[in-house]
C-alpha cells in the first residue's frame, strides 16, 4: 500500500450535495490534509438514468462553497468503461467470474418465489458452471463469491464486522448492456487511483465484503475501511427532506456561512475533548478517525443556527458585506448597480452582526438603514405610537435639528438631558423612536441606529411619523 495517504470522495450525481455526503467529503478532506496526503474527487455517474450534468455541477459547486478543494479529479466513471471491461475479462479468463444468461424477468420471478417460501432471495448460481453459451441471449457477468466461511471487515471505526459468506450471492459486475455495476467500478477505481483508506457512510458497509473479494480476486492489497455513522433527524429517524433542508446549497441560500456548516458537520460524529468551535487549521491539526463515534449523530438545526450566529458575529464587516450583498439584491433592498458608501455600510453591519443569526436576517435588518422610509409594523404602531409618544417625538425632532455632532455618545448625552427635562424614562422616548426609525420593536441601541441613519434620514422619518399621526 502507498505510504502516502490517498482518499476519495465519490458521489453519485443523482441529486444535489446533501448533508450526509458533505460530511463524508469533509472527513475525507480532513484526513488527507491531516496526513499531508491526497484528496481525490470522483464522480460515480454509471447510473445513466439518474445522473445528470446539472447534479455534477451542483456537487462541485457545493464542494467549492465549503472550501473542500481536491488534488486530483474530478474523474468520471463514464469515461472509464474500457478499463472496467478489461478487468471483467481478466476475471472471466481466470475463472473468477462467469457469464449469466438469466433474464431480469426470470430473476425477479425466482426472487418472488423465494420470498414467498421464506427463503433468502439470493441468486441460485445456476449459470456458475455452464460450459457453453445460451443462444439468443446477451449475458451479464457475475463474480464468483466464496460459498463458505466468513468475510471479516476490519473497520477503523466499528472494529471487526463479520459476514457469513453463505448469505452472500454471486453478484453482477457487468450488466448485459455492457455497463459496469457499482461494487465492481469502485474497486477498479480505488485500485487504479491508489486509494489507501475508504472513508464513507455506513450504508455502504454491506457492500464491503463483496468489494473485499474483488480486491482478493485481482490480487490487490485491500485498503483500510472506515464507515461513518448515519445522521438522524431530530426525531431519531434517518435524516431526510421531511426534516427540512438537506442540500448544502440550500443552507447557503438560507444565509449560512460555509465555515459554520463545516464546523457543524465535523461535530456530527467526531469530537475533540469538549471543544465546540474550531478554525479550519485546528480541524486539520486535530482530526483523527479514532475520535469518530460509532453511534448515529442527530442533526440539530438550533445548534447549527447558534454556530452560524457565532461566525457572523466574529466576521469582519467587510467580509459580511461581500456575503450579504447578493441577499440585499435578491430581496430588492438594493439594485445590482447600487454602490453604497462602504464605510457607512460597514458601520451599519457592525451594529447588527451580533444580533443576526443568518445573512437573510442581516439583509432584512440592513433594509431599515438603506431604505428612504420604513413601513411600521402594525402591532408596533398600535402599542407605541400614540398622542403622548408623538409629543416626545416632536421634542426629539427639535433636539436633533439643533445638533451638529451625530455620534452615538453625543446623542446619548443629549437624549438623557431631554428625558430628564421631560420627567420620563429613556425607554418612554427610545422605544417609540425605534419603531419610527426602524419599523420594528427590536434593533441595535437607538443611538447607534440614529448615528448610522444620519441626520437627514432620521429627521425625514420623524417628520413622516409626526405628520401621519
């Protein structure tokens, strides 16, 4: 086996990159980077009825968004059919595989009868020792599996897993139409690409004994296997669309940061002491398969949201503006060609970033800074805008008209003097003002809001609210 670690992520392009696949890719990537090895991307697109170019592009887009760069590939199995054919012919010539002339209809009927009589629906091996072809039929190719003994998988996560060979059937490696099957392709590719470690979901564990025997038949060293525990939804059933978004790019569209999703995915099954938050460098340094658990991981959307808010609050305003700008355009808050004053928008983001859990929330909050006017929430208007509060707002307007300094500290000093002269609490003035300026009841500190809005926009909104009362 190669002394240098070589691993691969090998998705089937029959859908978008989903949470489970992304975690598998991430664990392979981290394992390769930790060991200074090679990470290969291979597209397993032999299922021509379900594989599409659109899904291939979507998988690659998801990988790039997560920052999972590959060293080789992407290889595509559909470009390697001639290689699989050569290996299949070699196995036939060596007596390790054989032609099977059973039709799909015959196989299905035998399967049905076996199930009806309580027997395992495995292939009965009737073509194993045929000495001549069956006329008028195009054969598939089956691999000869051992019929006695045990196949032991030495799994790096699960330990020893045993399979009774009597339960395993001679499986098809080349279909009658000349296309190879998954269990055959994967071994040929892993051999050709020098894969040292196969790290994948435990839904592939039952395929492993078949693959081990193909390695042996071809006289190649068997790689080390590590099967990751499955991911469950909050209700402890297998994670699926009914639990909400499962596509990686859907999380991008919902305003999640790639580092938040990466950090969350790595903690689905892997741990390092009690640490929750990791930089990418820390993950590469600390990642090991020894710390991957055997039990299924439960997907917790609230935990992911918490992590996302952490990464947003710890990002620079400059980066956040770059990330949030597409959301501002999508929501119609700004146009594609809009050029905002960068120092101003960075200040606006600084007031909001610790309050927003997603980029969508950030865009939505920035809207009341960017818009000329805001629509006041009906419930907020009913609760806070009345004859008394309007009288306070008139005083605020008069105060602001006389002020030159519009920084938050100067504003706070002036406001405290105003409320003292009115004999009221600061909240009695600040809350109606917040509603008028932002259209909502929750915002950053009111003095920060006024500073960012600036004198002209603040007075316009006050004028509008007073005139409409």
